[in-house]
C-alpha cells in the first residue's frame, strides 16, 4: 500500500469542514457499533436466563445502556492506541482518528468519559458487582489486550478476547447480584468462540497485519495450521455449549439449537481446513460470518428457552 497516498488522502479529508452530524457520526464510529451488536446478543438473553423469564424492562435498558457505554469506551481507547497502525491498514484507514474527523485528545477524552459514566451508571442502576465487572472488561481490553498482547504475541486474541466475555457476567449479575456456574460456562463459551471467530478474519487481512507487524495467527501461520486451530476451538466451543444443558437445566429449544447450530459451525470450520490443505482458496470470511450467526442463534435460543414450558 502506498502510505504517502493514504496519508495525503487522510490529510485532505481532515481539512474538510465538519458538520455537527458528521462529528456525531465520527464519535459513534469510535465505539465500533458492530461490536455493540454482539454485546446486546450476549447480554439480554443471559438476563432472561438469570430471571427465569423476562426481567424488569428498566433493568434491561439500564444494563444495556451501561454495557454499551463500557464497550464503547474500550473501543475508543483501542482506536486511540492503535491509530498508528490503523493508518496503514486498508481495513481501518477510514476510522475517525485516521481521517482526522476526531482528534487524539478528543478521542481520549471521549473514552475516559464513557468509562467513568458507564461505571457510575451501572453502580447506580444495577449493582456494584455489575459496575466492577464492567470496569474490569475495559481494563482487560485496553491494557491487557491492546497495550500488552496485541503487538507481541500471536495468541493475542485468545487472552485479549476475555474482555468480550464479560457481558454475560454483567448481565447475570445485574439480575441476581451474584455469579454462578451458569454465567461462568457462558463466559468460557464466548472465550472459546473468539479465536475461531477472529482468526479467519486475520487470514483475510494477512498482508495488512504483516505490513504493520501485528502477529495475528492468520498472518504468522499457514492456512492449514490456522484451519486446524479453528477446528479445535470450534469443537471446544460446541462442547462447552452442551455443558450448559445439565448445569442450567436447559430445555428442548436450547438443546436442539446447540446441537444443530453447533454442528453447522463445526462443519464450516472443517471446510476451511480442508480447502486450505488442498491448496484452494479457504474462504475464511465464510467462517467469520458463520461464527457470528452461530453465536447469535445460540443466544437467541438461550433467551427463548426459559420462556417455554419444555
């Protein structure tokens, strides 16, 4: 990639006058809205499971709002810290800090404001445990993943992905004020799901990660090696999802969903590996999108199951 052209384009965009609407959209982009969608997918169903029915609507809204601010804070910190590499990756070159639509100081202030607001909000509207877990998620994503692991080890997303597991704990604790084996199993499930979700994406953008010296597994290992790791983690994810059946006394809807959707996720993972071994285009984004669909459908089943008598 021609970094001179990229820098020139960014400079040109930065000189354009910013309307209020455009500025608001830029700050919203700092929160990585697509990631917030996954937050909703994992938080609300767990709250329903914890309640054994639909919890108080105001508690749900308060938890979702607080969790969204928390996740948005972590994302904004991440963009602030990674703005140097974002400028040299085609996938991220249009982020607000790269284009100049948001200044580094503005992004950092925004991130800290969201972090403080989310913690105070959750403490006041839910309970102290949910607030502490929320703050812990921000710390883990910003410090452990972004600042320490991301640029140093190909296992970065494995341990850094722990930050994305916190919403299930936050949702459960917001309802019950405590933790139990059920949310811990769901925590491990999301932990195991993250690598086979993200590694195919790193295969897709292998050259870009190489260019900025970020050691994502998809850029440091061959397609067959990555494919094998994806298979192992996919199997572990599905096995963990089945463990929830006896522990949480899940019913027919969840049990069937875990088997059917899990089987499909595993099939797509094996397909990636097989194509890589044969030397054909592995189509990693197929597994990436399948992983999102799998997790979404599984948590929809978690939300529906407690509402049914079977």
